[in-house]
């Protein structure tokens, strides 16, 4: 059973196509433009990230509880049902662990192994089991939709201002749809999102219509500026998007302040949930700039040396040709001269 493409948000497909095109050009430019030296840096950085992620997952596997048929079988059965409903080819490894009160869950992978990590605080905060099903469906949606499979390759595009965070937000809307399809009921799905905003006890008392109306303020300058740099949409907008999906035309999206777009890369990095990728790329570029300049100067010096060698060889060849030309003309003159006179015969 394959992933249902109807669950994918409308903006994700065109942004994904643009992301693949841009990232391909960026990777080729980094490799070809540096005469292969960029590939060494890419492999080194990729290896470092892979090792760091492996260490992180080792800590998770050591401190968390792996959910299985023998360990928390009821939760495992719910995870298995979600994976089957979303068309996952195989069940990911599910871990439950506490994280100091943080309400969160996430999906990740290490090479071919796939993981879903649920913080116990979030599991406890979901009063209705279907709210937790929504959370599990959202995270498994990242696996089913292939978001993690392309994560590393699309890094150049994700580092772009505006477009990179926009693609990430589109993926989150897709996964919210996956969670809704898992629960197959609107109220527990949006309650699962409200738990992330208000916590467990008060989330059940939140007025969903009033919370969805908060999105009307998201178009204002400062809220729009912050969201344009964020990897996740505002929770009130995510709740409204699910309500709009089930009842089209009831809760249209809010337009952002036009001034937020040009100023977002400068002002939006301090936003909670903002993506620091571009900032890291800029810092890395500033650090690597002297080395890049040194490499460029060395390349120009090599080209100049090669040019001087070619010019010297050409001068030597011209000198050799000039030395050979007089000899050839003397030989021609000798051929044209009359033969020497024969010696006279002595008289007898």
C-alpha cells in the first residue's frame, strides 16, 4: 500500500520540484566550481553530521523505552495501525522517553533505519487516545511522504530564505493531513494540536473556534515576519487549515503584510521555531571566505605560471625556426650556383 498523494498539501509539490532543481545545481556548482575540492568538504561535513546523529540516537535507544508487542503493547498496536493506514512499507522503531516537560514528538532516520520518538510528557497530555493517534500519524506522515529521504539532498534549498522555510511548512501541513486521516475525526485531531499549545489539562477546555480566529492576527507585520522564517506554521493556522480541509470555504487563509517579506530574513531569526539553517550557512560562508579567496588566488597564480610556460615554449620554438631558416636558404643558394670549373689538362 503506497502513500496517498491526496494527503499532500498543494504547495508541497511545486516547492519540492523547485527544491530538487536548485539543490542539484548547487551541489554540482559546489563540486565542479571548486575543481572537486568542494566534494571533500561535503563528505567531511556529511560524515560529521552522520556520526553526531548516530550518537544522539544511541542515547535515545539507551534512555528511552522501545515500544513493541512485549513493551507497551497497546501503544504499539496503535502505532502499527497508523503505519498500516498511511501505507508505510515497514514499521519504524518507536521510542518513548521523557524530556523535562517538553511536549513534542519527531520522526528521524539513520541510513535505512527509521525512528519515531515520542516524549512521554506529550503522551501523558493527550487525554483522548485519538489525540495521540494524530501525533503519531503526523510523525509517520513524514516517513510515508518521503520527507526524510530527501532531507540531506535538499539542504541547499532549505538554507534559502523564504523558500526553504516555506517548503518545510508545506510538509508540516501535509503531515497534519496524515494525522487527520489517521484519526478520521476533526475534533480529536485539532485537540492534538491544541495540546502542543495549551498543555494537557487545559487543552480540553480550549474553545477551538476562538483559537482558529487567532490566525487573523498572523497576517500582521511582526507575526508574518516571524512565520516566514519558521519551519512550522502557527498552531492556530494549522488548526484552521484542518477545519478548512473538512469544510472548504469556511476558514480561508490570511494574507501576510507585504512588508514582512523583504524584512523577514533580517528580523525573523529570533523567532521561536525559526530555522537556523541559513544563519549557520552564512556563518560557515564567512569562515570559509578567506580560504576560498586563498584558493582563488592560488588558482590564478597557477594559471599565470602555466601561461608564462606556454609563452616561453612558443618563444623557444620561434627562435629555433629562425635559426633553421638561414641554413635552408644557404642550401638553396648552393643548389643554384654553377658547378666549379674542371681543372685544365697538363700539356705533353
